[in-house]
């Protein structure tokens, strides 16, 4: 069983391409999913696992370890390459989060609340608002006033919300 399967990837799987090189395209878990209360962490791990297996939808490749990934990694005070190495050795999301705490910065309840508030509102009247507007336009969703955060955009783009 692959690490992505072991972790219970909840991403959307698209039908395999007629091209034998392109096996499948998988979306990572939602930004709303949590590991021990910490949002976005399962998504970050999914992207690492799926990319290593050659299953991650190519639209995510350019931003691996960047954007919100980078912000969470910096919040945990770990390095992306070391996290990637640890993820690829296997283990549950909770085990890997504990590794992050042991090798970086342990987050307590208040820290987790701060991070979850940040990630759930990213793009709403902040430094990422321009990126959100551009991404909505590129996705043909510029007129969707109900999409006010990047998390909401991802939910729509990835097919979890209409």
C-alpha cells in the first residue's frame, strides 16, 4: 500500500489518460482537513506523497513547498527538504506532525488557533487578495462573490463545493 493510500487520501481521482505515461491525476486533501487540530497539514503531506508517487496533478508541481506550504513549514520551524525526507520514510500524519514538533517548533492550542485562523482566511482582505482575484479570473470564477478566501477557491476548483 502506498503512503498516500495509507494516509487515506481524500483527493479527487480523475480517470486515467489514454497516454500510458500519465497514470492518473490526484488532487490533495482539503485545506480544511486537520491533523491533531492543525489545518492544512494533511494537504501538505498529500502533495509530498502524491508527487513522489507520480500521481499529483501537475497543476500543483510548481508550488510544492511554496505559498501556504512554505508558511506552514516556517510556522513549524522545519525545512521542506527534511520534511519531505521524513514523509517519504512513511508514517501517519500524526506521527509526522510529532516529528515536526520534535525537530522544529511544538505548536500549542493557541498556536494552532492562530494558524487555523490565518489559513482559513488567507486571501480575504490581506496580502494574498490580489493572488485570489487573479486565480479566480484564471479559473473563470471572477464573478463568484461567495469565494472570498483561497481555501474557498480550492474547494470549488477541486470539486468538493459547487
